[in-house]
């Protein structure tokens, strides 16, 4: 069974979003071994300098990279936008790859991801040109992963 790992900086705090995540975790359990790892973002002052932000991103990036496995996807606004069938194809292609087909998705902190994390990723993926709260982006990502498996299994979920 393929392993899908989501490495996220920050916790999903809102109960309705945690509930949505749990629903997709339950649905995905039929298709993959899902691991969601929440890492603590580096604490920054109210109005951090560019240098402080860069140092925080570097420290956060090192923690993300320690846990990276298989085909890595950096979720970032400057990434490529894919439709659902194309994401499904990436997940299917990764299933034949290293680490028994593991896929790691990186979700950064409010300041994004370190350049080292983006460089490690084989795919930089953007959900939209719009900006979403990280917690909502996690739910959206889980839904798209679930949709990918539905596409790969030929169900009617994706129309």
C-alpha cells in the first residue's frame, strides 16, 4: 500500500477543519497509508525582519527535509497548477518509485517554504493563484489526494 505523507508546519486548530481532515483520513485508509505530521513553526516576533524570516524558514526546512520520503511535492503559490487527473497520474507514477512509492507533501508556515525544500521537491504544486489559510489548504489537499485515488480506481466520484 502506498504511503502518503503530509508534513505540515502548524496545527489544524479549528474543530470543523479537523473534522474534515478526519473524514478524508478515514476515506483514504482504503487506498493508502496516510501520515500527517504537524511540526511546530519557528516562533517569530510580531514584525519580523527579512533575516529573521529567512532563518526561520531555514530551520523549518531542515526539519521537513529530515522526514522527506519518496516523491516530494512542495505546496507553494509559485508552483504549477494541475488538474485532478494530472495529480492522480503523478501519484500513480510515484507508486512505482523509490521508498515503495511514498509521496511526501510539504505545507509550509505562513511565510512559505525554505528554498532547500522547494529544491528537494520533484514537483512544486499550487492549488490556485489565490491565497488560502494553511489549515484549509490541508483539507483541500486531502480531498484532492482522495479524488486522485478515486480517479485511479475509476469511480464516479470525479465527474
